[in-house]
C-alpha cells in the first residue's frame, strides 16, 4: 500500500515537472523562427562632394575622414562610380596605373570636364581614379572615386609633378569661371619653366589648347617631338583663326607640356600646346586674331 502511494506521488511530480517544460502562453513552441534576422552587412561607400586630406589613389576605410570642401584639403571627390563587367569580376581591384583602368579614367575625365565647366587640362588641375581597397573589394565593394586636385603653380603646371597641393574651396566650375588656375599668357624662366604673365604685358607664350596623343608608351610618345610640334601648330591655328596650310609653320612657333609620367600611366593623353612668338615679345592675346596677329614671317 505504501509502495503504491509513493508511486502515485512520483507520477504526480513527473507530471508537474513536464508541465513546467511546456509551451508558454503566447508562443508556438518553435524557437527557430523567433530570432530577429541579422541586419545585412553594409559596405562602406564614399560620396561625391566630399573632400579629403589623404591624397592617395586607393580608398581605405581606415583613412576615410572627409572634410568640408571649404576646409583645407588635398583632393575633392566629384563622382563615385561602379566597376562592371570583366573589371568587377576580378579577384582584386585593378591597379591605378594599369591598362585595365583606362576606360575608368576616361569616365572620370569626361565627368571632370562637366564638374569644372570645361577642359580641366586647361588649368592647373589633375584627375585620378581611387578604387576601393583590396579588403573592401574582397568584401564585395566595387566602387571607385573620381578625384580632382590642384597642382603647384610651377612644377605641376610644367608637367614635372602630379602631387596635390592644399586648397580650401571647391573646384566646381573652376574652368568655366576663368579662375586664376586657368592657363593664359606666360613667360619662360631661366630653368625653362612657363610662368603666368598678363596678356597685355610683354610675353612670349600663350596656352592654346589640348592635343590628344596616340596611346603608346610614355617613352615613345615624348620622343616624337616633330609630330608633337606639328599637332600643336594645328591647335594654335584653330585658336588664332588662321589657315592650316604649308605656311602655318612660318606664322607660329610652338612649345608643349606633356602630362606627368604618373598621369600618363593613369591614362591621360592630353598634351598642352602653347603658341611661341619665336623670341620677340607680344602684348596681346592671339585668340581669334587671324592672319593680322600671326602674319607669315
């Protein structure tokens, strides 16, 4: 009899214990569907309109510290694009100074002209593509920045360097507004560098436009001086409104400045062409001057 009572009590205890493990009110007993889904990982992406104190052409999250463009900075991002097709399928971002980046640089080139309001090469400006970092690429990012920056008035303007210098304002419409950055009349110093001069003061040189060189090695391109001078004479003729004929070489001298070797490697083929007076000084611009300004000599 006692054994039966103990057995009954044990059965009652088990029943209560099992009841304590039952489904609480308001739940369905399935824990697997009660977790909130984890938020999808968001990749870091820069924005157009930001300026940066780090001028490097590779964009790392660790150095991402945008500043207002009215504050001192080195480069300005005017567009953020996306790699597609074969470039996007790569396992690593394409090197900045590689043939794989030519089309991307061309995109930034076109957009830079829109941003500054004209041909950016007609001013002390340079453009670069800054792709996402290798770590960002491995994480799925496929963006690239189009950056623009100001060059030094002497070395940068003469193609000797492609380093950004500090500024504290946007470059938007810098060419369209004819800012002091744009090239005009110039004189040569004792080291052969072209320096700005007023067009109504005595000068020997004037910037006339850009000639796009063939896509070949930098060494081969700079070696072909006769072809470059011939092309620049045509640019002078268009600027001054004189005929492109056999007499053109007797109307004008020329000089030119190549892109820096770094910029050439990035894909720039724009050669800056200048009118040269041949030694004597002039005190006016030759723009639209016609044969009276550039007579046959």
